[in-house]
């Protein structure tokens, strides 16, 4: 039956609308991957350096492996979580300034972040210096606590290198200089892997060799970022050191603190769960197994944090340009892409959960414990691909405080109590702790989905404009 003129016109409009939608999705996907892929490389290689170090410790002494797991999961994630959260403010504010073409504000903002973040890092040094008594106070095994105290001192220079490395990375990403960032982090991973092999497996330097390789690798990356920024490749956004960076630090301090708390609450959640594992009967096996699963989950999370960086930059850029609808569309495209990737890694983990554990240890008890967690680990990985994107929306909109409240309620009111109940009362031990962690992640995801759905994007454009006026 032939269609009439009206039906043909309607079909043509539908085809045109669909073609226009596909084109918009394609264009947004290209912009997203231009930011997300370098950010993924950055975070995967950075975390990969920590994982390579852990694998090296796993072939030195079992106690050193458990001690490194404690320090990395408790102290390093705690300090890096705060510093990453505070550095994300640099990405958000620089992104808005770049979108509004107020390039001169970006260099000043970077310098203010250095000052604020350096002070924050200095305040956290005592945690590393007194790691052994701190772990004793928290009820950890004596031998593991003593070994951890030695390892922790080596992480102090790494923490200060991260102050400058993270903020310069955010500064470059906000202005879409992603290629150089990718190469620098690839160099970091290559240098670290090479030096770890030489220092540990050839020269047999043990603990000093593992940590020296880590420090040198991060130092090379920071040096490369400094040369690129100061050497004239950021002429529009870097005008040299400016006295304006020394005044009116309160706005950046407040934003940085709320953002740091937002991520700190989340990383401390994981640290508390590791401490709970350390109080079990077979503490060394429990800590090692839990930390291996946490490392696998966190390594995949590094990919998701690439999407966090992408959504933060895209949202802040579009808000800076005054285009709220484009910001909303960016969120939708990035979230859908992240979920699809999460499904893939979830299936991969279900299929190869047992084999993955041999990358980290040759202890059969630990391998067995890791294998028992493969199913909850797989679903945690799927949840990883939603929460960070929604948190990135909050960072892009400057609403870190709201996410901090959500994290407290999700993790500390729901996740930890359920984990303790399942682990110690029901007797599920490490698996019970992990299921409790998943419950907290589910609660966080539901809450952030609702908050994102309720965002008034026209109002967010006005708020971004106001923030830029305050920075002038």
C-alpha cells in the first residue's frame, strides 16, 4: 500500500532526526575519547606502577606483601584520594575558564592548587612517619605493622611528587593537551617496570630497589610535565609565576577541601574494610586476598576514572561556554559508554577470576581465597563504571559537597555495618566484607543517579559564570 504525502514527510523527518542524533553521538564520542583515553592511560599506568611494586614484594617476602598491601590500601589511597580530589578542582575550574576563553586564569589557578595541595600533603606526613604505632593501635599484626612502618617512609617523596604531577595533569587535560599526557604516563610505566626488573630481579636490592624504582618513575613524569608547561608549549595558559596566586586562596581552599573529602570518604571506606580483614584469624592470607581483589577492582576503576576526567572536562567546558544542554548530552553519552565497558570487564572477571590471582602471588591459600571472591568482584567492577562518572558530573558542576554526604551515608551507614555483620556474625569472613562493600556501592549509585537526573542545567550555567567572576 502506497504512503500518502503526510506519511512520507513524517518518515523523512524521523530519518533526519535519527541521522542527526547519530551524528551528535559520534561527535560527542570523539570529544569524550580524546579526553578519556589519555586519562585512562594516565591512571592505569600510575596504578599499574603500584601494582608492579606489589607484585615485586610478592616475590620477596610474604610479610612484605601484606605490609605493602596495608600501606598502599590505607595510607597511599587515603593521601592520593585527598590529593586527587583536590586536584580535580583544578580540572573543573580550568575547564570552565578554558570553555569561557579566559585562558590567563588557568595558570594562576594551577599555582594556587600547588600551594593548597602542598600544605595538605605536609599535614599528612605524620601518618607515614608513625605508620607502625598507628597500625598497632588499629589492631594489626605486629610483624606486618613493623614491616609497613619501614615501607611507608619511602612513600613520602611519592606523595609530594603527586601534588605537582596530578595538578599539572589536570591543567593540561582541561585545555585538551592529551597526547603529551598520554606519552608521559607511558614513559612512567616503562621506566618503573624496567627499573623494578633491574633493581629487584637482577641487582637483588629488595625493598629499597622496589621503592627507588617507584620514586624515580614518578619524578621522570613530573619533570616531563614541567618541561612541557614551562618550555613554551602552553603559551596562552601559562604566563609564568604570578603574585595573584598568593592572594584570595579561600575559594580554592574550600572547593579543594570539599572535593578531597568527597574522594577521601570513598578511599577510607576501602581502607577500613582491609583493616577488618586484618583482624581475622588468618590475617596474612585475608589481607593479601582482599588487597589483590581490591587491586584488580581498582585497576579497572582507573579506566572508569578516565571517564570521570572526561565528564568533568566536558561538563565544565560546556558550562563555561554557557551551553547546559550540551553538558547534559555529554553526561548521557559518557555514562552509556562506561556501562558497556563495565559489562565487558564483568564477564571477563567471571571467566578468568581464578587465573588472575596468579599474577600477584604463588601462595595457593591466597589464590583459593581470591577465587572465592570472583563473583562479587565481577559485579563490583560493573558498579565501578557508574559511580565515578556520576561523581565526575558533580565535580564538573562544583557540587562535591553533596557527593561527600552521599558517600558517608552509603559507605559508613550501609556498607560497613553490613560487611561487619556478614563477616563476623554470619561467618562469611572476607566474602562478607566484600558483599558489604558492594551494598555501599549500590546505595551510592542509586543516590547519584537521582541527583544527576534532578540537575537543572540552566542553573548550573549561571553558577559556573559566577565562579569565573570570583576567580578574576
